[in-house]
C-alpha cells in the first residue's frame, strides 16, 4: 500500500521543480525597474493638433552618447523619413517618442506639452508602431489583431484586416479569423505576420504612426504586398518612418540623415539626391540614381 503514495510524492517533487522555474522567471519580470516614471500629477494628453517636437534632446543608455543636440519639428500630418547607418540612433528616436526612455537633456513635446507630464495611456494611445520583428501571440487571428485595441469589435477587426491586405489570406486559413496562430497554431509567412502588425496599427486609429524597418526582413514580392498596406496606413497620419531601403522613402515630406546621434543632412528625397552628400552616396550603393 505504500507504493502508490511514495510514487505520488516523487511526482510532487517534479511538479515543484517545474513550478519553481516558472516562479523564478516571474520574479525576474517583477524585479525589472521601469526606465521611466509616471508623474504624480500626470495629465491626459489630448490628440495632437499641431506639432511634435524634439528640443535639444540628448540621450544615452550607458556612457556612450546615442543622441546629442537633437532637434526636430514634425507638424501634424507630415511624413518624415529617418536614415543612417546601424547604431546611428534611429530606433532610439522611436523609443523616446513612445517614452520607453526619458531624454538625459532636452524635451520631447506634443503641442507644447512635455510628454513626461502626461499619462502613458494618453501618450501611447495616440501612437502605433510597426517594426521589423512582429510578435504573434498564441491566440486567434482576431485576438492577435485586437491587441492593437482590446475592445475592438469583429467589424473593426475585419475592416482593419481588409485595409492591411490581410483579409484574403485570413479567409484561406482553416478557421478564418478564429484560426489559432503562434507556437501551437498556424505559422504565418513574414509578409503575413507583417500584415497582421499593420492591421493592429489600423485598428488603433492612432494619429501618429511609427515604422521602424517595417519591410526590412521581407523579400521583394512580400515587400510589394506589405508596402501597399503601409501606404494606406500612412494616409492622414503623422509618420516617422525608419528605413534602410531608401526607395521606400520617396513619398516622405522630409528625410533626415542621422550620424552618430546628430542630424547631418535633411531635405526632400530628390533634394538630397541632388546635394550629392551622405544620402546620395547611400542611394548610389543601393542602385538608386538621381532624377
Ligand atoms: N537597450 C539598450 N541598451 C544599451 N545600449 C543600447 C540599447 N539600445 C541601443 N543601444 C545602443 O545605442 C546605439 C543606437 O542604437 P539604435 O538601436 O537606436 O540604432 P539604430 O540606428 O536603430 O540601428 P539599426 O539600424 O541597427 O537598427 C547603438 O550604439 C546601440 O548599441
Ligand atoms: Mg534600429
């Protein structure tokens, strides 16, 4: 009669070992110290009507300076392209706007309000980010899109998927919008994942859109499919678009070239090509000619 209980005790030990690994991981998460703090008197930020401004911003993660004396004025509805070599500080710029970090010096303002003075929800609720790495959750297609706006209705989700050129391939999945994705479910191609990310951005209906190398990991066929959706997403929004492939920046109102955390060149696409500086050199290497 002793055999079964002893065997069970052995099982408990294994269960305990497994659980303690999970608890350890959870503890690591809880121990994370946020890099930004909510001010006690934080206000609600109203939707942008005028300008987004970087004012003399300096930033570093560690000792190394990543951005220095950085100024930028972005009027509502304007589209700005950001280029520069790897490590120039392009993604850092996006992180500062989302307030994942605070500047060491200077300020980031929306309509004259320092973004440190507002709630995270009202700041980030105005923004949508599409980046190179798309996280697909182990949930249905609909839930994966709705993570852009948790209370989105099925109509909103479908409309967002249509706008993102995703409705058609979703229709071809075993259970359509109710198909489970992720580790345990259907795997998507890079271009399909990216269109899910774009649908998430559509469903948010955020006035400020940030694209960080959104098509960099795609082959040219997938890029063409995704680019059409991005073009539609950009309509009527204020856009910050980070791109290696310069050809994707033709439609931007202005392009800034970052080098070691400073703006070394800025202007329109053609203007920069004709100036024959850093941008023109990068364009030549990518086989883009002036004119
Ligand atoms: N979380 C971090 N902690 C410490 N240093 C960081 C962190 N993120 C970026 N850096 C450093 O800051 C600098 C700028 O990085 P950033 O990611 O902004 O460059 P980037 O222009 O986006 O480059 P890429 O084209 O490769 O994406 C780099 O030197 C990078 O190593
Ligand atoms: Mg980057």
